[in-house]
C-alpha cells in the first residue's frame, strides 16, 4: 500500500512513498500525486500550486485519505448480486468505511473495508453518503446509484406429465384416470382435441377421464390442457380389452312351494327344476320328512304312491360342480275321496244351477246324501264345498269366491260348458275327515235366448234382446 506525506519545496511537489504501515490503497503514482495536489488545494485554495497558507516553507504536511470513487456508482439489477469496492489514497493508519447519510439500496451493506455488496431487493434511484476515516482524518462523498428492475419473467405454459399409453381398460368395467401436468398460470381446462375416446368414456374440464367403456378396441386421441400461460397437448393411446366370458353360475332351484296336492292312495309325480349350474346335478332331501310312500331321485323326480293323508314340509337341495341351492317345500296329501250323491242334477245346459245336499235334509228317513241316516248329529259336522269352477269369480257383496261354500247344503251356477269335479270335505264329530267327489257335466246351450222384463217388456215384442224383451213369463213358455 502507498502511504506517505508531501513536502513543499520551491514550486515543485515532492512525493515520498513509504512502504510500511496502513492507510488507503493506490496502485498508481500519478493518481497519488494528483491526490496530494487536491489535498494541498483544499488546504490553501491554490489547486496544488504554492505553499499552504498556514504552512512554512520546507515543512512536511500529512494529508487525510481521499475517496477515489465518483458518482454515480455502477448500476445494479434487482435481485442480482452486486459488488463495488470503494478506494482511497493518502491518510495514515488503517482506514474505516461507513455510510453517514442517506441509505444504500435495501440488502446492500458497506463493510469497514469499503466493499458495498449484497442483492438489492427493490428497484429505484438511491443517494447516500460514504465516509472513510483513518489517523490522518476523514473524507466523505455523496453517491448516486440506480437499481434497475428485472424484466418480468414470462409465464411458463403448462406441461402434461401423464405419459402414453394409458392404463388399459376393460369392456363393461368402470374406468378412472386423472391426467397430470405442471402448472402454468391460472386455472387449467382439459379437452379432447383430436381422435376419439372409447365409447362410454368422457374427459371432464378438470382432466378426469372416466366412465364404462362399452366396446373393446385400440383408441388414439389428443388431449389438450390450457391455462392463462398457454397450452400443451399430447397424443395418447388406450386399449380396451374385451370383457371376460362369464363363468358358470351355481344352480338355482326354480320350482316353487307349495307343490301340487296329492291324494292318499294315488300315484304322485313331480319333477323339480333348476337353472344355471354346470355338469350333472344331484338332488337330495336335506331336512324335514317326505310324505310316506314318496321318494326323491337324484334326477329331482318326486314320485310314489301316498300312504297317509296330511301336510308335509321338507327341504330339497340341488348340487353340481359350481355349487348348490336349497329350498323348503310343502305338500298336502288329501284323504282318499269317496263318490258322493249330493247333487240334485249332474248334467244340464249352461247356465246350469245345481243344488247340493250332504244329508238330504228334506227327508232324513231317506238319505240320498253322503251322511248316513243314523248320523243324526250331522248338524255338528263341518262341511266345505269346492265346486270345481275357479273361473266363476267372486261375490260382489262380500268378495268371497263363488267357487266355494260351507254348510251341509249349497248351490252353484255353472255359466259355461265343461266337466266340473265337485269336492265335499266333511269333518265329523269325532274329528275324522271324509272327502267325497261328484262330477257335473254342463253342455253349451244351442237354442234361442229370449229376454223378459216386467217393467220395460211388452209381450208384443220379439223377446230377442233387452230392448225388445217380453213382459210376462207366460209369453216365454207359450
């Protein structure tokens, strides 16, 4: 470092350079000479010419440090590292630098060694005072400095991160895939801009590809994501594999309960049915009791001759290579019926009215019914009739079926031609059950129908319709 003092001798300035000690640094002798002249000029106003006003000829003069930096300082850029080294000449001993007025740009600091450095945070124009001090004195300078704003960083457009091919889909199965991307600026919107999505799949504005593809195949399409910074697109392929063939299902019993009624002493046969399954099905009874005389084959045929009347409940199971199914069934075995003689007529033309009398109540001494004359307590028996005419409908007054009745006498009108099996069930005073049947044969009417109305009819009409009805029954049988 250069360190020294000046001595006036005649009109010349002699500069003595010392090589030891501290002070301001200068690496140019001419600069040092200029600094001495400036110092002398400051002391005597002579701009470096002639002796100082307060000095004697030949006396040595020490001069304080002189700042070499000039204003404005080099410009800085917002957010970028900055460094400027202040320098001085002259003085004596170690020099110390400081800011003594104003403020340098934010985040810039001046070290004691005169290094102004840091990363300026805010753009703008700044003015501040820097002072250097050592044993010989001080020097200050006001400096201007500009921090330029960084140019705006252009927004980066979005970039799709999902890669092709997409995960495979399966025909008929739900599919879900969320497209990914690196964000640009603002909200992103997704769309299909080329190709065709698999039928059944849709792409939402949020980038969710979902749905249930309905057709197998290979598909290629273009997906675009757009936001305020721009757009990006990508070509994608998606394979939809065919739905696997359904495997065999376990058998399911399709027969329903109750089974058709059976009759004591008569042959019975019923084939159980099932759906599904694979391979040979085997049937078995796994609970309850079959009616006496009936057996169930491995092929599901329930058959035999019924030995005893009653109500029975049992469980049937069918099994094959795929699994099994079980159901509970009930069947009623009716007592063996006896032929009864309780109808007042067994043939006739429709519509045929038939009167039924189980005990011949009009003449108990001659009982033409099914209860014997000696059973004088017939009134305590229970009688249930089934006229064998289920299509006859219901009574409008009470909603009961016209096909049945109770009591030892009953009546029924057969509206249509056909053969009807009438069943009478009698429970006697001892609790015994007796079943009787009788067949009624009804033929279709082949003559002419005439109409009679005692309110609107007229015997002068032809009687062939309700509008031309006769008035009296005598006219009808005349």
